[in-house]
């Protein structure tokens, strides 16, 4: 594989950048693989990369119905954080933060990781208390957390509404300075390029039509481009999890819902951290191009549409304008939607299943992008070793049966309002 | 924007309704021994398929009645609405 560097860039400048190698190949599916990963999104590509890199399993195929990186890894708001209270979430995410910090070097691909900090705003004394508690829990798990008062918040985000008599005054906030953003497409492409270079077959435009299961064991997968013999399958399909689970006669604690995001026209630098509104559900950051990147609530009913509905967008942006009034002057550049695998307790599932050789990675709700490296790393371990790693032990499927839910927000099973 | 035909009030905009999830989920019968699996299926497990989906909505800013709606989860086309008491055929 061609290494990307200042020297290769200069060398290729002489040929007008027309002689670069393809970043990954377009192979025909083979008849048999050691492992097949279904879903060529961030998590699937990362899983294949870590299978090859950490476990030396290279006879691997990634099967993708559309094109790689065309789902949620290309549709998110690129926020990376580990500001969780519960140990299972905190330790998993903080492990991921380490992988994020090294990712550009590991992948030889600039993922533009920008640790600009995230601030969750608080709008009451009670909320400050809750944030203090969460911040303390984070620090006990070795994650940086700073409780900011109103004046400190004002210094960092002066354009927020600090006027008197507002409905939701800013009391302060909880900041994780090491959180940030990254270039989401580069994450998918970087993992794809490295996985491909280690022998992984990336097979696009290939739809899974069924599974070959005999005696409770995976024997193969049927696809629109032929049958493939395989003993281990990793399912990494986010919002399409239930569609494939149906083909396996499995019912899962997952519902598929639509989440929208949008960007404004580009403006000069005005916001250098990620900010979330504490009295509703709205988050914002500014991209390197100057666009304000915004998102919030789900559309509120089961959906596979991959495009949003106006009432939710209006509601979300109303919150944004309450928090930062200058947003009302901006024009909207683009809006889009992605379909989320919303789990019943708000936490993901990375686990084995009752079918031998079938491994499940789903339930990422709002937080799939930031989990990409840690999810790929632990899922690769779970598949290669046929047992969960301690980092994803809390993300077991059985918790819904035993009642040991991982309910970070404590909102219950109404996925469309959590 | 969805337009939902409330069986009590007629066509109304989505803004007047709130969502209540899968309408085919049934609580295990009272007074009978219920297995863990039955509880799981009632409380957590959902089909949530692409295509036709029977779901509950409440006409919150209207008659406040719960209704059943058959909607396509990919196209949002609404095929049929029923009163909460009416059985899905």
C-alpha cells in the first residue's frame, strides 16, 4: 500500500495527482471466508481492521448493501466524547478516546480529530448537582471533567444567551475538555483502506438475502452476489438490525428510529467547542468549513425513511435559537436523516447470540460515531476469541432478561422519547 | 408532515398527536404463570420492521383518545386508522 506522507504528496504532484493507487480494491466475493462482517459502516470497517491487525484474521469479507460509509458514519454530527457516569459506558468510551487520539497515525489517514471539548449546559441548581455527580464519577474513572459556573461558560461561549429573563437561564455546565470532533468520512475511509491492505475484501452493492443456519450454528450467508460459506458472522448494521434479525427469527430489544441533523451556511469562527442544551435535546458545533452542525431529537416514530420530517427539525432548532439567538439569522444549507438502532435502555449490545458463530453489534442510539474504534476493537475480540472482552461485558444481550439494564439516562423503554 | 385521520375527529396534522409505539404488543394475561421470555417480549423485544407497522398514537391536542394507525415505516404512507377498542384485522 502506498503510504500517505508529504513526500508521496510531492511526488504525485508531478503527475497531477492522477497516479495515486486506489484506496481499496473492488473484489468479487469468494466462496468461503473465515469471518464475514455484514455492514460496511464505521463499526463494520473498524471490526474488520482490528480482526486483521489485532487477531491476524485476514480471510475476512465486509458485505455492504450500498456503498461503504453511506449510512450513519456519513450522517452523524461527528461528536466524540466519554462523559458517561456508569462504569461500563465510561470505561468503554474512554478506551475509545485513546484509540481516537492515535487514529490518524495508526491508519496513516488524517481523520482530523479535534479535541475541542464538549460542554453540557445546566439550567437549574438541580441540574448543576446532577452534573457535579456525573463529573465526579467521570474523574473516578480517569476521565477529565470540569464543572463550570455561569461566568466560566460565558468566557468560552459568549454568543450563548446570557441575558436576563430568559426561560432557561444558563447556570453553568459540565465540560469534558478532551472530547471533540473528527472528520467522519475519513474514519470510514481510513479503516477501509487499512483493512483492505491487510487482505480484507470490501464487497459493496451486495445485499444479504438470508442465512444458512444448521443445528444452531452459522454455516453461511446468502447474498445478492452469491452464497458464501462462513462459520462466523458479525452483524453491524445499525438501523437495519431488525430487518436481518427477522431473517434469523430473532426478536431484539431494538427499534429503528430516524434522527435528523443539519448544517447552516458557513460563517466565520464563532464556536470552538461542542455545546449541548440542557433543557431539551440540541447539540451544536462548528465545522472546519464554518458551518454550524446541529442535531437533536428523533422524529418520534418508527422509521426507515433516512429522511426527516419538518416538525421535529423546527422543534430542535427552536431549542437552538433559545440557547444561541444568533442562529436565527443563519440560512440552512442542508438537512438529512439517518436510521438509528435505538435500544430499550439506551445502551448498545456487543455480544454473542444463541446461534453459534453469530455475533451482534447494535443498539448504538445517538452515540454510534464516537464508539467506532472501541466498538470495532471489542467486537473483533468477541468474534476472534468467541468470548466478550471485559470492556464490552456490560453490553450483553442478556441484561434485558436479568434486569441489569445499563440505563445511563434512566428513561425506560420508550425509545422514541429517550 | 404526516396527516393522520383520527377515527373520532377526522384528518389532523401530526403536530396534534403523540406516539405510543407498536400496537401489536400484548400484555401477558393476568392471573396466569408468565415466563421470563413472555415478559421480555412484552417489555423489550420489538419487530420494528421496514414496511407496514401497526402503532398507537394519542390525539393529544384534540380528542385525547388513543388510536391505532397502520403506517409504512419506510414511506410514511398511512393505510388505515382504528379506534383503540377496535381489533386489528
